[in-house]
């Protein structure tokens, strides 16, 4: 998974929950700058904070072997749907 995919997930989840970046940052105990960088797909963000944000927004993070590439492609393709 790439940073842009994670950023897209986070932004979509935040908006679906009706939160501004400032509200979400406060709730997730991260700075608004960090959340903005994450949503805007900055490649050099701190992994530990990313995992905290994902958890706080209701995601369960799992590592899937590349052998499961069909599942990964399916998920990525469906992120583009609204």
C-alpha cells in the first residue's frame, strides 16, 4: 500500500464521519499539519502516528502477503468508487 492510498482512506473516512481536519486532529491527538500532510499523501510521515490515526478512524490494519495481489487490487479499485 502506498502513502497516497492511506491518505485517501483517511480523508474519505474523516469526511464520512462529518469531521473537519481540526476536529479530527483533536480527536485523534495529532496536529492538524500532520493530518493534512497525511491526507495530502506526503511520503515522509511517521508510521506510528499513521497507525494511530487509522485506528482512531475505525480501521483495522493488517499486512497481506503480495501473493494475495488480487485482493489488494480489488480493494484499491473500490477506493475510487463513491
